C-alpha cells in the first residue's frame, strides 16, 4: 500500500502544481519535473526511483509517444511537404552537429556526444501552438510550416534515436545477442510491418473493433496496437516508445482517431504520464560544480540558436522572408516532452551517463522556458514591421 499512497500524493501534487504553472504561462511539465526534484533524492529524499514507479513511468512514456503519433497531422505535412521537410532537416542536422561537437569539446565520449545532439534535434510544438493561437497565426503559412516541420522533426528524431540504440546494442539488457546483420534485418522487418500497419492493418483492426459488443472496444484495440508495437520494438532492439509512436501514427490513419485521442489523453494524463515526468525529476541531482553550470549555460544557448538558425535558415532557403524565417525558427526552439522522452530512453539504454543526465534535463527545461518568449518577440517584431509598412 506504500506505493498506492505515494501514487496518490504524486497525482494530487502534480495536478496542483500544473494548474499554477499553466496559470502563469509556464509549461506544466516543468512543474511536474520540479515535483520530482523537490520530493526526490536531490532535496527532500521522500520518494525514490525504482520499483512500481519505474513500471508506471515506462507505460507513461509509451502512452505519451502513442499520443504524439496520434496527434501527428500527416495531412498537414503533405500539404506543406517541401518547406516543412527542409525546415525539419535543417533543424535536425544543425543541433546534432553543433551540440554534438560542443559536448565532445567538454570531454564527453563521441557516441554520447552524438546522442546529446539527437536529444536536441526533437521539437515540442505544443508550446509554440499556444503562442501562435494567442497571436492568431496558427492558420498562417508560418504556423502551418511549423506544425508540418514538427511532424517531420519528431519522426526524424525517433528514427535517429532508433539507429543509436541499435548501434549501442539494443534498448535492453536482453537485446543484441545475435549478429548485427540479424538485428538490422529484424529492424527493417519491423519498419516494414509498421508501414503495413499504418497503411492497411490498423484501419481493418479498428473497423472490426467497432463491430464488437463490448465496452470501449475501439479504445481497447488501440491499446492492444500501442502495447503490441511497443513490445515488438523492444524485441528487435528498439525502444518500446518508438513502436508506440508508429502505432499512434497508424491509429491516426483511421476513422476512430478523434475518439481514441479523447480516451487516451485521460488515461495517460490521469495516471501514467505525470509519474513519468516526476521520475525525470527523481533522477536529477543538483550540482554545485561551476564546470557543470558552464556546460548548462553554453548548451542552453546552443539549444536555442541551433533551432533558430537551422529551422529559420531552412525556411529562408524555401523563399520565406527574414521575419517569417525568424518566426519559423523561433517556433521550433521548444523541446519539452519529446526531448525529455528521448533523454530518458537514452539514459535507460546507457547512451547517456548519470554524470550528465541532470545537466541535460536542466538544459531542456531552460530552453523550453525561453522558447515562448523568443517566439513572442518574433511575432511582435513582425507585427511592428507590418504596421510600419502600412
């Protein structure tokens, strides 16, 4: 019963803190991470990672990635395919190269340095969406390009994470005993199966579920697809979160998308997802080392600049004006959930050492906090230029 009481406390406190953070315009995930930092070994030492908390947070990652796939608007990506893909590619490559080199210069091993670059290749567009909606720019060409690029961005980051986990010998201790060729063959078959699931199998399964005379049959079928793909991904040496992401994309390709989204969001955010973010905080340690803070400050600056210049430069190459490129670049800065998930998966797969885990989480948090202010500045600057030209 100790875990039950702990779980009740986590859910209550995270709800209250999330309400306060949302009220003042700060992403609620930041508050949930801080709950873990304060209640965990870093400060009060009330809650410790491990046991059932690990099981719940793992399910939280799987559901969160499923929702991310479910909310990936592939039709929007198709509509603005060319500019979105160019913006996404530039916004992926520059962070991987620059932040990877910077991490290497700080003395990290090259593989770990590359993984840090991959962490900051991801984008969390939910924060940018809120700001764009506030300025009534969500339906603009810039807003649509940001949303389309974010879809391509997330898929690219997930693929890069998959490759790194494969190269490192798999996501878990039981993976990677066969030959590298066999492992790669399994993963090729997995992605081939994911394509078949997206194209044909998921629509058939969801249609059949709609014919069943049972309570919440479509939601149960969606959960089966989600967990089944997560388990298959783990078997072939990938993270379960990668499988659930493609499961979400598959279900999004069916007529049940909206109904499944309405059922999965309460399931995830009521129990499992808050535990995931709290667990991120539980794994953090507060450093008093000046070297660590120099690392954090420099990497935070680079995290903002690489997305701003990379995605913004990609937009400029596609013919956008400088103000529009500034909006698109600043709209891609926020990392949030996607980077946190990537960091956590990599940490568990031994791609990221304990020594730098807390520092990287701090950089993600700081970049996420700065992102809406930079985007608001770009939107205000554009409005001011438009007013002057009139």
